[in-house]
C-alpha cells in the first residue's frame, strides 16, 4: 500500500490588521518510506512587535529540516523517540534565536504547530493555540490549546461557554521566543485512507462551529474522484474551497489573521 496526499493552503490578513503575522508551509515529498506530507503553521504574537518576523523564521527552519534533515533521519530508521527529541531540539533552537533577536526583551514570539504524515502515522509538535483536526467518519481535535482559558476549562474552573467570551481567551501559556525553555506537546497516531487533516490558526475557527468546519472541509470533498492523476485538479478545488471559507469568515467580522492548511489522504495498492 502506498500513501498519497493532496494539499491546499490559504492565508489572509483579515479585515482590520495591516500585517499578516501568520506564516505557513505545506510540502509533499518522496522518501525511502514513500510519500510524506509536512505542514507547519505559526501565528506571530499580535500583541508583540514583529510577530511576522518570528513566525516566518520558525516556518523556514522547519521547512529546511523537512527538506534536508528528515531524509537523514529516515535513513537511520525513524523512531517516535528520535523524532520527539529532534523536534524538541529544533523548537528550543528557534526559541533561543528569536529570544536573541528580540534583544533579551519580550519583543517577538510565535506559536508553532507542525504536522508530519508518513506511512499511515501522524506526528505533531505543538506550542500555542493553532489547531490540528482529523476528519473521517467524525471529527477530532488532536491538539490541545495551550491557553489560560483552556487550562481553566480542563481544571473545571470555567465552562467552555465562559471560555469563549473570557477576555483572557488569547492568553498563551507558552510560545516560541518568550520563555527560557519551550516544551512542545508531542502527539502521534494512526490515520486512514479518506481522512482529511486541517491545520488552522485561531482566526479560522473563532466564528465557525466544528460542524461547519467538518461540512466545508471534509464532507464536500467526499464525492470527488481521488485518483493520484487528478491530484493537481483536486488541489485547485481544495484551495478554492479554503478561499471561499476565509471570505465567509471575513464577512462574519473576524478581525484576526486567518490561515488554514488542508491535507487529503489517499492510498493505492501495488
């Protein structure tokens, strides 16, 4: 069995901001284990200076890791522990670089969410409040928001409804560039043919329900012909779908930057 991926990505500055502090990348490459898909999303801190510089820096570092270092890691035999250690090191190298670029002040910061799909397994490194969802027969949020209100909900001190309207809903517990040592969440699991992965910034999800996201980003794709030969055509459709969703979100009054990466999983039998 061979795994294949069709990808799309869109980002928008939104309706009120002059700078888009979101940055993202998505890549599909052949490896000795077959195709791999890799996506990274970083949301620069809107309340800090030069958040776009921080987010771009981190995305570029992870992009180069995927292109240059992952093949070497795979040649030695990929293990979950080795990937966890490599991503922990990479996140803290970025943390040190951004901290130094900020001159020792809390001047630059960014979230970080990276997703690797390989051989029927997903791997996620996560700092902040961008999200990864997997959609198949249902929809599951794989990441946990590293925010003050998410922690309070988990502890039972606040209801989800209260969290939605709390003035502290965007307060992060950690982000790249503003702490001495960053501790990313590391997640992994299986995926299946026909699954869709969505990686999105908070601006993409604030004004949408999970039911809406599932309908727009998965259900409407199910009737398409997912042959590998039609991958480019399907990618164009997916990009148009994301663009339409973002335009609708802007019409609803979303003030933040809005970004999303969509990955559709296919397989073929040799």
